[in-house]
């Protein structure tokens, strides 16, 4: 049971940080396998040396540690990409420059902030992070006892600029318990809706995003219908009194959009079932090819408030 | 063109924000690496605009923002943070920030926010 929660945690974190890495090093990032590290294995074992490791802790909402480990070359290439350079200025220097170190720490800061937002939306509470700390290891032995031991650990692999990287999440028991409970609640909430919407196309798309196989077809997905959108200055939102009317962009006679895990999946008509509940009758199921990546990006940036 | 104070605990981010502002024709008059420094430099330099990170050691950006607005209610502050939760954005705006830029960002977004704050 807890392994399922750990893998879900690892996958949602992996997706969040891939998105940030992709902004820094476009086209040079691929996410690999997510696995639970057995209790008898030291998560910092078998590093490709020299290695650069940045750790960021969750400090509020939940506790836990996150360590992103890259090869020295990988860290340097990532830093170069973040500064808009094709290649590092000093590819053979034995240590990272101060600016390179700062860039790698900042990358981790932004990756973990994004992961914290993803976890916040699963747990339904704000999750906050501490400031990053970066260390360089030239010997395997140096790395083994640097980070506090945790009862559970998850590993997510990545390739960044052609170099292997791993994210290790050190997870206390309390975190696993909360994650398991939240996933169970999420599962029971979406069951009726997912019967309508989790058709093979939807399942395939959501499974593709986490790099999984057929076992993922049972994973609950979040399905929601969108009536319309608008944008306004935040100051206007803060100052909005009860009774104000917010106009949305969708015409009343147009079909509404149905989303599955943030991807526009179908359009349909709003209707009422059993005289009380809203429902959507699907008119058109969109294939993945006519769902532009632009519209997915747009949706992904909206806050996941439930 | 404005005199800007750039606050972020990461030297890399200070460089990125400063480069973007300089290219956009602004003058970066100073930098600070935490909330305590930010308040000191704000009083000393009296910048027209400042960019302010949230997660920082010593004193975080929201505490610094509260004190800066108390010192000068007309201070123009643009938050620049990776913590894009709605609660952080709303808290910043309620405290008096003019805009909120979520990292990672494109240079144009910082310039737009600074331009708007000046507007």
C-alpha cells in the first residue's frame, strides 16, 4: 500500500521537475524510471563521480528531504544551458564556479517549488520548501552519511544534457500516511466521473505522461468540465466584493470543455441528471494530435485548486 | 528606465534578473541576498522599483515586503518567486506588491512587470 503512495509521490515530483528542467534546457531532458529504494540500500550509493548534490527540504505542511544528484559534467552543462550558453565556459575545471553552483542550486529551488505545488494539490494543503544546499562529492564514501536516514526513499531517474541524474526523496512515515490517505480520498471522489471519461485514449495519455505501463490503467484521473475563463489583474481579484459579476470567454450556446488531468480531452454539453446533478454529454472526443501542446501548457499553468 | 534593486538569495538569479533589466534599459543600483539586506539596501538606495524573492535565509521575502511597505507605503515591489501558490500570490498583493513573477520566467516577463509597477 505504501509503495503505491511512494511511487505516486515520485512520479508527480518527477513530472513537476521535468517541466522546470525543460524550461532551462529545452529538448535536453528526459525522465526515466521511478522506483522505491529498498530499506537495506543506501540511496546515495553507486554515484557516478565526481557528483554534485543539491538538497531541499519540505519545511511546512509536510516534512521530508529531496536530493538531486548530477554528475559534475551534467551540473556544468545544466548551468551553461540556464545562462543561455551552448557549452560551459570551462568544461575541464575540477570544481564548479560560484555562478555555476548558484545556478544549480536555483534550478533545484525552482524544481522543488514546482514539486511542492504538485504535492500541495494532492494533499490539499500548502507545502513549503527550505533554501537549497549544494555539495560536491569526489569519493563515494563522502556521500553515504551526509543526509539523514529516512524510513522510505524513492528514486526518480533523469537524463539532462546527456548526463545521468537522479532525484532521491527521503520520506518520513507521516508523509506516506498522509499521501496514502489523500490518494484514497482522491480515488473515491473521482470514481463516478472517471467512468464516463477515462476511455482508453485518456488512460493512454495520462499513462504516457508518467512513463508507466498497463498497471496504470486503474489509477484515478482528475476529470473536470470548464465553463469558461477570464484574466484580470490580481488587485481586482483581491478587491472583488460579493455580488460582482465575472464575465467568462465562452458563449452560452457553445459546447464546454472537458479536461482529464490537465489535458483537453473532449467537448460536450452541460446537462442535469436525476434532476439535481450536473453532467456533461460528450459531443467530440479529441484525439491527442489535435490537442495542441500550447493549450496543454496553458492548462498546466492554471492552479490545481482541487 | 528606472533605478532597480534586485533581491534574491541565488547569485545566479540576481545575475539573470539584472541582465534582463539592464538589457531593457534599466539601471540596477544594488543587489541583496536576503530579507535583512533587502530592507537595509532599500533604505540606503531608495530604488524606484525592487524585485524580491520569497524563499531566502535570514528573513524571507514576505516578511521583508511587510516591513518595506511599512517604511514606505508607495514602494514599488515586484515579487519574483518559484513559490507560485495562490496563497503566496494573494498574500504578496495584499501586502502591497505590484506584481508577481513565477520562476522560471522569461526576461520579457520581468521587464513587463517592472514596467507595469512603474506605470
